[in-house]
């Protein structure tokens, strides 16, 4: 769609058993930021069955308007039906931006919709900004463009501009925005949308739903994360160390923090350490502990980075932590660019001292 006449920031809200999912509320907060910068409305978009009440709750969580399509055929997620209705909504109302959670549903819906609307899509964003943008090929300045910010495949963070078509569609990675507090006093408009489906939308039939087994590791719910990197393989003198020693040390630190400060603590890891495939850490440092671009995005109160260099792919997953304590032998390690407590030293010497200090304090 062309940019003319487009307005408002839309957020597609996922829900389960009558409640919004946490990541959807996070993306709604991201949408609030975009809408405020645009000086336009934040619109929550919902699809499903018996969801009018939920549409009102979206207003309480920060939307100015909620548009919902309520049909028996939309009771379970179906990519063709959902794409059809969203496409009809977007064609009718012409949003400026549309945000989705970067999860299984958002990653399925957003590209389908972008294709049908003939517009751009930037995936896996960790931040969104709004700014004017000069497009050299046509010497045009586009006002109020949503800039989509995400790590690229190497060492940089990319800023993506999709100036010429609307809506600007983006998926946003969970863990990067905090949901807004629910305010039952907030007022907003709730609109029912009647979409129409066609036979070919029912080529895929959902026969049943089953939850996947849940991992026992809850990085995103932790108040404190003690993360290990490849630096655990050698001490400060260059002597090889059994990685289990560092794992035990990390657990001792975790237990001390939990006992002394009453925090929920988890052990995390860089991808470097997980993919090193060390026999000693088999079944212990598993992929559900990975922090970063292709792992979890976390923002605990305290993040300990032990022997982690701080590649851009690791940093994008933990840079919103309230306090970052980094221990690294190399004073030029990139992790120190974002650490609140940079400690240059050997983790095998420094961690026992930190444990002692916390116990004493
Ligand atoms: C598409 C893509 C996606 C990726 N996704 C992720 C991701 O989600 N998460 C992630 O973590 N990585 C990810 N990576 C990998 C990333 O680029 C890095 O390779 C990885 O993070 C490095 O892990 P590391 O910091 O443990 O190891 P290294 O980079 O090898 O760093 C080890 C550090 O330990 C220090 N050190 C050594 N000995 C000690 C000691 N005794 N005491 C203290 N410090 C010591 C060293 O100075 C060094 O800085 C991705 C890469 C790509 C291309």
C-alpha cells in the first residue's frame, strides 16, 4: 500500500484462555512508544471467538482503540483465515505501522500479510524509533518513519528503513519491552470488524492442540542470571580447567545471591559455550540456557557475565539488565562497553571473592 493516508500504530495481540500473552503486552508497550512518537493512535488488533471483553482489556493495558474480529471460524489460529481478516482490516483502515510478536504465530502471520499488502517487513527487532528519513535515490524526505532496529548476522546492529510503502510491518522479539501497567480507568474505543472468509481459507484444519513440554529453566522469570562463556576453559595463567569447576562456582554464586538477597537465580550461557559441545557440560549447559539473539532476551536485576566476550549477538539478549557485572581477563572485551561493574581479572579468582563479599555484606 502507498504511504498516503496511512495512520496509527497497530499491534496484533495474541491471547490464550481469555488472557493476553506476556509478549503481546510487551509489544503493545512498544506500540505505545511508536504511536506517541507519531502523535497517532495505538490500536490493538484481536482475532478469535468471544473476545469483546478482551478488547476492552487491551485499552486498560495502553491501547487507544481496539479492533476485533469475532467469528467461530477464528477460535483457533489458522494462518489463512487470520491473514485474510487482517488483510481486510489493514486495507480498510490503512495503518502506518503493524507490530507482531516474533514468535511462531507472528513469524507466520507477518510475512504473509506483508506479501499481500505489498509492503516491507523487518523481523526480530529489539528496538523501534521514529524519525524523518532522507531517501537518496528519489531525493525524498519521509516524515515520521518507524526505524526498525535488530542485530544483523555479523557484528553489527542494523537500522532498517522501509520508507515507501505502508504499513511498516515488524516483528518484535520478546524480552525487550516492559508491559505497561493495567489501568482500569483508561478509556478507548472498541470496534467490531466483520471480515469475510472464503472456502480456500480452510485448506488447513486444526484438529487438536497440545502443549509442548516446558523447560525447567526460566531465564526470563529470573531476578538474577549467572552466565558462563568460553572463558571458563582456562584460568588467568592459561591453565586448562575442567568446565565443571566453573559451573559449580556459578551455582555457589547463584545460591549465595538467592539466600542473601532472596532472588530467583538461573544459570545462563553464551552460545559459544553451548555449541562447544563439551562432554563435561552435557545435559547441564543446554540450549534453553542460551542468552542472546538466537537464545532468550533477558532483563534481570543482576546479570553476571563470567568469561563472556560480549559479541553483539550476546549483548542484544542481555543489555537491558538493570545491573551487569562482567568478569573478563581482557580489558578490551566488548562486554565492558555495557557493564555497570567491569572487573578485569580471572573468573576463577574473582568469583570466590564476590561470593565471600556477598556472604559478609
Ligand atoms: C547468527 C548468529 C547468532 C548468534 N546468536 C548468539 C546468541 O544468541 N548468544 C550468544 O552468546 N552468541 C551468539 N552467537 C555467537 C557469538 O557471535 C559469539 O561467537 C559467542 O557469543 C561467543 O561466546 P563467548 O563470549 O562465550 O566466547 P568468546 O568470544 O571466546 O569469549 C571468551 C571470553 O572469555 C575471556 N576469558 C578467557 N579466560 C578467562 C578467565 N579465566 N576469566 C575471565 N575471562 C576469561 C576472554 O578474554 C574472552 O573475552 C551468534 C552468532 C551468529 C553468527
